């Protein structure tokens, strides 16, 4: 009987373990338009209160300015206070003049959706709903990756 209980506990733990990080080739774990490239910027909503997101926002705004509606932008904000952070993220995006659809996710939901061990903040570039590139804090090469997807 103890063997069966132990085996059941191990199976339950394995099933509840979050997946590994979202990587190149994976399906993008957010709903997107599949007919054009998509840039997904995921970060903890608390970072909106500091200047740590200023440089990435400049890179993303540059891509948006250059390519306009040819690229979809989605922000996934990790939050523990949905009501407060919805306004916080909206104000931050207005302040950096970045237009994006916003999704708020709790930390556990984010981990279950994007996996454990990936970068945060992170930028995912997707084409046809599949991840084509993943960036952490260093966004060098991101504008070129987006331009390549649009040229194909």
C-alpha cells in the first residue's frame, strides 16, 4: 500500500511541475494574429515603477515606429495586484509611447504559461504563432530579427 501511495505522489508531483522555459520553435503561449510577426514583452509589473524598462522600451518603440502595423505587440505583465497593475502598466506604456495589447498574469499563471527558468524581463519574437527568437535583458539583434521576418 505504501508503494502505491509513494508512486501516486511521485506521479502527481511530476504532473504539477511547471514546464521548462519557452524556447525557439515552441508555440507562442499567448493568442496572437498568425499572419504577421509578433513581439511579446514579458516583465514584472513592479518594474514599471523603476527605470529598468526604459532601454527595452526604446528598442521596441523603434521597431514599432519603423514597421507600424506590420508587427503585433503584446505586453504580458506579471502581477500580484491586478487592479493596481492594470493602471500602472497602461500609464507606463503611454509614457514610453508604445502601443500594445496588454495581458496581466499572476506569477503562477505566467510560470505555467511561459515555463520556469526563462528570462525576465523577456522579449519573444514569433512568426506564424511559433517562437523565432527569445531575448533577455540584452536586445541586441532584435530589430534585425523582426526585419528578417518581415522580409520573408
